[in-house]
C-alpha cells in the first residue's frame, strides 16, 4: 500500500537543505492541559507539501520522548507496544551506554541535556531561511513557555552555504550524502534474487511504522490510544567535534602533505564528497559500492562510511550466477568478514543532521596554536526499528573494534578509544596509502564527544491528533 503523504511529517521526505538554518527547541511539560491545547494548534509541515515545484519558507516538526507522552497522560500499559528502546530511553542504563559508545567523556552523566530534569519531553524542530529563523524561534519559545512548557534548551545549526555547494560537517567533509530512497509507492517486493546486490532504495516500513519493511513485516499499532502508523522513531544526538585535535593528530601522524590523504581514508570519501579513486561506477557520485574492493585496498574496511553503510546486499559479493548463488546460499562461498556485514538493507538510516559552531579549514586547524573551537553535529536520523537500525549500526558497525573481522579498530571518527572488551586497544586504523602500501595509524585520539541525546517518536498527523486528544 502506498504511503499517505498527507499523514507523514515532512522531515521523512526531505532534509530541507535549501532552508539554511535550523533550531531545535527542547521543552518539558509543566501543565499538560495547557500544553495539549497549544500543541493542537500547531500545524506540522506534511510530506505532501514537499516537491512538485513548491517552495517552503518555513518547516515545523514535532516529536515526543516517552517521558513526554507520559506527561501528556499516557499510561505505561498504553505505550507498551512501542519500541522497548524508546520506552527505556537512550541514557537508560550503563549497558546501553556501553553499546552505543557513550562512555568516558561521552557518558550521560556529562551530558548537557537528555537526562534528569534536562530530559526533554518535546522536540520542536524549526527550519527556515537564515534571515527568518531567529525571530520565529524566539516567538515559538515565548509561546511555549506561556502555554504549559519549560524550556530545556534551544540549539542552533550553522547557516547552509549560500553558494549552493554541499553542506560540510566541522571536519570539512561534504555531508548529507548517500541517503536511501524510500519506496513511497510500495513498488518493490523483497526477493532472494533481486536483493543479492546492494540497492539504494528501501521499503517504506524501514522508516515508517505501519508499512512493510525489508522483511515483509509490518510494525506499529494503528488502533491503540496512540496511533503509530506513519510515525517514525527519531534519534537526536549532539556530537561535539574536536576540529583542531582531529587535524592536529593527522598532521603529526602523516605530515602536512599526507594529512588530507589519511583523513580521506579514515572517512572513506574525498573531502568534496566524491568516492575514493577507483570505486565509482561512473553514473553519478553515489553510484559506487565495495564489491570490487573486498579487502579494503581502496576504501579501508574500517573507514567511517564503510562502517555506517557497507553497501552490500544479501550476498557480500552480489549476484554470482545460478550455481554461484546456490553455493553462496549454502555458505560455501564468501568470507567471514563479508558475511559479517550483509545485508545493509536491514540496517539503513535516514539521516537529517546539521552542523553547528565555529568553522575553519583544515589548513587553519593544522596551524600551531590554533584555538579549540566549539563545533559539532546535530545528528538526527529516522528509523522504524531503533534496535535493528540505529543501535545495531552504532554498536555493531560504527564503534565495534571487531567490525568486519577487524581487530583493535574503532571507528576512526567517532570511536571512543576505550579498551575493548578488556584491556585491548581500539585506537588503530589500517589502510593502504596512495602507492598501495599497507599502513597502520596508531594512537588515535578521541575526536567526537556526545553532549546530549534522546529517542523521540515523530508521529504522523493522525498520531499527533491522538496524542493531543488525551
């Protein structure tokens, strides 16, 4: 069944890069009656308003934590069909924090928001052009405080580039690339033959509840007191990036002439967003996979983008003909490393992040005495299964020192560098240089620190009505 785009919040369909600024207003409910009345007056932008020649000047989206739903009157029994991870919360216990890499300086006890009295109940996401965002956000803040809410914090993104070039995250790399295409009209059906190869599109049920996912199953309760259909789970993490530390370490490890090359190997892309040389198929910047590079000579096995999306289908090496497919299905072909990352289609995320803070070029960051600046990423992603998608990708792929058969290698960008699982190091990075020679970078510092986070439910419009009608 096709998705009713009138009932879906617009963030699912677009990141609205043309709207250059964002505000993330995090609030707590102090008067549920007044808060519900105010929320009923909000008009979130719908997915049906996106595209087809329409130009939007502002976008408003609304999402709720489990604590927020409870504050609005939902009982634990009424919410029990929601994802256990959502009900527990991102910072619920030490085991979850360990799995997500939220340890050391990134532990929830150090967060600026997301726990205790600074746990938000509602996220009001505002997107607009830079000359409109500040006044609009101030108005929404005042209105919310006057109608039963207490402000936790308001976080701002950097304005998008005016030259229409790609958005760049604080380390300087092009960002916001490689988003999966949602099968809005339910045209694709999972099949043993078609799914052997990597494909960029995913079933709507991988993002939206109430629709078929890549397993052919439907998740989400459409009949309970909280209508889940056309809703999605939204992950929000504020990630602080140590830009001078990142480029300073690269300068020390590879010298001024080799720093960029090593950085591109660590990320898995060239700094302008293009695939590393030798990977592209020639039909566009995102038309590439790693089937021709199974050993990671071109793009290292532990590179950030290869961990986040290994770009493999149900068979690590794709279709191999009738006999090859049979042998592969029987487990007689392939490798343990390849099998460990198949299949990516069950673990895709729809990312909607934006950078914040001061900006500097790699050259500026590598200068001796360059000041440390506050910068980072508002990481947002949408998925229908927190366990199978975000938490799996974060824990089993991104921060795991044993991803894809590796050893002692955490993610080169966001790795915590903490011993794993006992006293074994996790600060190595193996790669091949431009001459094809194998190298090992050692002693990587921690470059990214979590400053706050929460799991939210982004309801459909019918779901929002069921929430505010309590």
